[in-house]
C-alpha cells in the first residue's frame, strides 16, 4: 500500500523563504488556547517543533546542493540584517546578518574568475554583487569609492551580470537560475515541493 502525501510547498523559493523566516518562537497553542481562539485558517502544521524540523531539513537540502548553490540562494533569500537585542543607546535594533554577509564574501571571491584579464578591485566586485542581490548602491558613488571610471564599473557589472543572470534570450544561462533549478530538483526528490 502506498500513501500519497501533499507537497508542503509550491516551489523551492517558497520552501526557502519559509526556512529563513521561521522563528523558534512559533509554538503550538495549547488545546485550551485553541478552543478560546475559535476556528482559524487551516495550515500545514508548520509551527513549533514540526516547523523547526522542516526549516532545518530545507536548510540541509540546500547545503547538500553545494557551495555555489547554497551561497547564491542565501544571498537571494536570507535577510540582509537581523534583529539586535543588545538595547544599547547606539543600537538601531538591527545588525548585519552574518550568514548573508558570508555568502556575499564567498560570491565576491568566486566572481574573480569571471573578470579574468582585467584588474579587479574587491570593493567594486562586492558592490556589484550586493547590488545584484538587492542592496541599493549608486554606481557613480561606487566608482568614486573604488577610484575607477564609470566605464570600468559598467564593464565589470556587465560581466558579472552575465555570470549571475545570464543572457536575456537564454534565461537558464545564468548561474542563479541554474542554482534554483538544482535546488528545486533536490526538493522535488524529497516530495517537499510539487513536481
């Protein structure tokens, strides 16, 4: 006898967003609290320890896809900052997310090989990588900080975007799309996402 189980997520993207946003503070309500609250929307039971286990399983699958896939998808999905509870008067309440920052550092090093034949400034590579993954950088300011011309920035950006995003006429030619496809396939094999 075989049992068909419903996939928990519609896509690898949805699964990874869940894994990065899951909070250890999401506990099940007691039976009495559920009775008092009355009927609620039905969910997939991803709270408390079940949710923590599911988030951990997703993260383990991501890790199993290799460093490139892991770092590209962490850079895309992980929050850039996390809550800081130090309560110091100088604190903004947020601090950089070390995991996101480590992924950007890894990708900045990896980007060197895609700029072969040209002198590459670390801060410039990092700025372009960060901009691709959602950090608001002004290219003119980046050129000034790195003491290079706008043409140099544009040339570096063109090469790195071709590596990460690919050609517009061939969407799967970019590294990010390939990483998503690899992770999607890994989650489909586990039955966690819909095929």
